[in-house]
C-alpha cells in the first residue's frame, strides 16, 4: 500500500483518476505523455484550454487539470477556433478521436488547418469507433473486421498525415503509443510551434478493434506497433502510409507560414488606427 | 565486431541511480505493458489479484536501471519511479 | 468618440440594424455562414467588428459557426451568429450544447419560405416552433420577434441581455421582410442603453463549482484563462461539471433547473404589446412583419366602428400564456395571423376556447393584407 502521489497527479483533475478507459487502451498513454509534455515545458496550466469531442478519448478533457470543454460529436475544432480567435493569448489543444476529427469533424479539421490557426490537434487513432462498440471509421484498414464491416472493410482509410499536410498544417507527425518518448517530444514541439500542428497517435483498442482483428490482448497491439513501425522523418506525406507491412511514423511536416490570429490582429489594429487618424467612429455606412 | 564507439577520455565515475519502483496496486488493470516492455525484465505479475481482478506488477529482480519505461508506458498512472542518485 | 454605439438617426436595413444592435450590446464575436436573407448581418459585422476590436469569422458551415460562438462565449466574449431556415436546422445540435452548458449567445434567424431550400428570397414565419423545439431534449429558450427595423436594433440588445442574465441561447426570430426593410433607425445615446453582463464567480478557483446555481437557479460563469480550470460538457453533469450519465437524480435536477430558471422568470421575460385591447371584442394576435398588417387592419376596423385590438407578441418564447388567457376571456373572437400553416396558433388554442379562434395562414412573399385581416374582423364582429 502506498500513499505516494504519482508525479502527474497535480496535472489531473482531483477525483477523476482512475479514468474510465479499458485495460490496455492507448488513451491512458496519450494522457500521461501529454501531461508529461506539459510538465517538462513547465506550462502555465492557467493558459491552456483543452477541447475534446465525443469518443473514448473525448473523456480526456475531464481528466486534465486545466480549462476544458467537451463538445458535441465532431465539433471540438470549430469550438476551439472560437476560443483561439477571441483569446489568442491562450494555447488551445484539441484531443479527439479518428471518427470525431475525420468523419463527422472532417470539414472542421481541413478548414482550421487551411487557416493555419494556432492550435495543436492530437488524434487518438484506434481504427474504429470504440465508445459505441467498435464500428468502422475513416481510418479502419482495408479488410478490417468491425461491427459494421462484419465481412471485412471494403473502404480505403485516410492517410491522416497526408490529409493534414494537404490541408496546410505546419507541423505533422505520426507516432504510436509505444513510441512514448518520441511522442512526447513531438507534443512538446507542437505545443511550442505557432500555427496548426497535428499529431496522429496510433492507439490500441483491445476491447473493440483488437478483439475483432486478432489482437485481443493489450500487448498484441503494442507488439504490432513495435514490429511494424518504421521511422521515416520528412518523407513525402503521400508515402507515409499504414499498410499491413509497415507503419510509417515520424515527423513529416515542419514548416512556417503566417498564422491566422496574427493576421487577424494585424488587420484589426490597422483598421482601428485608421479610424483613430481620421477621428471617426466608423467608416461603414449604414 | 568492434565496439561502435571508442572512448576519447578515461572512464568517468559511474553514477548509478538508486531507483524505487512504486506501484499503486488498485489502479492497475493488468495490461502487462510495464512487465513485457521492461528492457531488463525487472517486473513480473503478482499472484494475488487487486480490487479490479488484475495481477498488478511487482519488482522481482535488482536489475532495474531506472529507465522509466514502466512509468511512461503505463496507461493508468499506476506505476512510477522514485530516483535517489548515488555515486558508485 | 465611441465606435460601438454610433448615436444618431439612420435610414437603415433591418439586418444592419440587428448587427448594430449587437455591437451596441457589446457583441465582439460573430461566426456565421452566408445565407439569404441574413447575409447582410454577417457582412455588416465583417465591416464593423474590426472597428470595435471584435472578431468576425466566416466558418465553413453553420454547425461550425454555432460551435465557434459557444467557444467564444466561454472565452468571455458576447457572441452571435445569424442564419435562415436551412442553417438554423444545422445549428440545432449545438444550440442544445449551448443550452446544456448554459452558454450566453444570440442566434438570429431571418426566416424565409421553407421547408428545405424553399424560397430563399421570400419571407416566412415557419421556424417559430423550431426555435423552441428544434434541438433534441427538453429545454427552454427565449425568442423575440422584431416587427420593425428599430426593433431589430432594440430587441437584439434585449436578446443579449437576457442570454447573459439567464445563461441561455436567445433568438431573434426575424423574417425576410423585416430583415430587408429600410426604415428609420434611432441609435440612442450610450447612457440610454442598458446592458446586462453574465454573473461572474465571487469564489476562488478551489471552491468554484461551474454549475452550482445561486438562489436564482443561475450559476456564476467563469471563463477560460481566468484561473478557474473548470470542465464543461454536453453530457448530463453535476454541479462540479463532471459527467453523471447514470444518475436519474442528477438528470432530473439538471434538466428541471435548466427549464425552471426561465419558467420561473417568465413574467420578467415575456413581452407583448397590447394595442386597443381594453374594450376590444375581437383580438388579432400577430408578430413580426404580419403585425404591421394587423395593426393597419385594426386601425381601419376602429375607424369603421368595430371594437378590434391587437396583441402583438414581442417575445415568442416563453409563450405569452397569461397574456393570451387574459385577452381570451375578454373578447368574442381571436384572429391569429401567421405566415405558416399554423404554429403559434396552436399555443393560443391551448389557452383559449378554440371556437373563438380563426387562423389566417399566408405563405409566399407577402404577408396578409390589412384588408384580408379586416374582412375577418368584420365577420367575427358579426
């Protein structure tokens, strides 16, 4: 019996740990690594807003000791845009699942990336819709078995790295939950970088996806990640694929471009200065 | 096979960390990540069951080098390291 | 010199008056998507918000617009969106989120002919029930129906005030006619405009529970970046904000309070205009642009010696039940004129003897003519 507090205890909301995630779920690792990243950056926890959507990973906002909001399905990015545009001084982090971000939420993802709004989006990709019992999603591999693809999935999955890069994200990385330290370093990089940053994290879902795809035990998914992952930094995002033979991980995009709230504030300032100079209350006719 | 690196200076005084592995037993759900992924195979499943019906880990050897993988890979915040440095 | 309240007399478009009202009320965030006939609200906000240091965002769709409005409101900024029927439908799920997380915000629906794409450039009043029942779940909201360009300005300020006070989404249910009308607009002096602000917590972060209500059933609202580190979710939650998805008791407590905080205060919220009703034998009930025709009809009726009066609904929700009941007892006939197939009339029928009620429907680009309403006033008067 120990009365010791876990080193990450102060970053979690009192009374909420232990969390609701299944045995072997990767979401717990994502939570811990994210908190470790914040801890190592000595982040001011009063200056960060965590937004999550619906799904198992969506519960993460309830576990983190920071301002947090749990939106409707698919909408955390749109909500986060509203937060960032009005409080550009706060760091906004969206942590959500593959379905929430790329099925119902796909439109919001590509537009926020296009605008290069300063936020970090972390996707827990467990290849299915875990919360509702294991249905297929936009990242389910071809031929995978899920409750809604009982004969095998006949749809091609997204290459999220390619999608994010194509939409205009300035930092794109993919890791798995076994790459704990590399994942954490990516998270730190993404948090510090100004602009739309995206990290895809492949995550075990033993109870739903794993069970139906010959990986019923938690370690089975981790073994899959360990054996099939290959780090290829900076290759063409189009080629950073997840295939039966290999899982390409690494950092694929790390670039700079003008950030949305910077441009917005610049424009607002110049308009206000013009009014100041002209001594007017408005230049807009009614 | 020749060693990949040849020291340019004499061996430094080795600092071996004294590490204590702390397990919060009742948080463990028995995923086995810490046990299976420990590079020194320091951990093993306890025979008893905790309140969740899982076999939590316990330290079985003195070989722990304080790498911290068990703490980082645990999804439940159920295991962590306490380090006390000691010079050898 | 103030840039937000541009005191003066203008000849303004209804949609523009609505936008100016929002800015005068302190709105500094707008997220929307163009849609006829509400686009002018967005365009005017796009031009004016930077002048007052606010943010205009054109989101990718109406669903994102409503989500961004909630995000901005939770960041401490008075926020608004505007749309019409099709966009209003898209916003419903997040309107529910605004209700559940008690987010102050204003949604403007400049109604047009529906259903579906309908007649984008023609007026309608077909969404008035949707304002109350559009999202899933049981809840209360506050909705206004402006009848003039001046009301587009004034009622938008009211909408912000009630949404801040009661921590709920409030609606401006305008119609295309009022939205696209140009009329005299009087923007008063700042000291003549009363604004309400959301209650802020007095306690320190460690003792703050984000959904613990005060005596008035309304919790004080902390916002992001103020050090409160609170958690809000659309799931049923307890006073600390934590999900309570198993407890029937918590569900009852929360949902009932969300309804009661408005129901309890309906006397303060409900607004009607009673015109010549004191001795009336026939009452016309109308709102929005139809009320203008109704007023003309009632005036003409009086000139012809008929004892007619108008009950103009200024708030549509909560419904003016008491006010209708009062009138229903006094008159022999009630004429409800709406530009739909019968929506508010159903609420009237719940409160008044249906044998007294005549429903006049009008669909298409023009509201009822005064003559049409007058003919029924004459018929009912006998």
